[in-house]
């Protein structure tokens, strides 16, 4: 392996790690704050779309968000 291949491999691994942290690493803090303030609302069709606002709509399909407890049932 030459230096270019090693550099590209390390940069690719760092990019993957950064993406995993960004999408999955910081969700717990937001959910804990939302549960203290009254709940999390999620889309029934896209449960990863969440909000603290009970009047919010899904950004994908436009459906009204419902309490996250109702989505899990």
C-alpha cells in the first residue's frame, strides 16, 4: 500500500465514524430533555422524525405527529 491509499483509507474510516456519531450518538440527550418537558411526538409512518412540538408535521409525508407512546403500539 502506498501513502495515498493509506490516507484515503484513514479519511474514509474517519468520515464513516463521524457520520455514525452525528446520526446515532447524540439522540439520547434530546429525548431526555423532551421527556422532561412533556413528551416526544413522532410520525406514525416515519418514527425517526420526532419533535417536541405537538402541532408539528412530518417533514417527509406531512402527517401530524403523535405522541411517541402511540407510535410504538
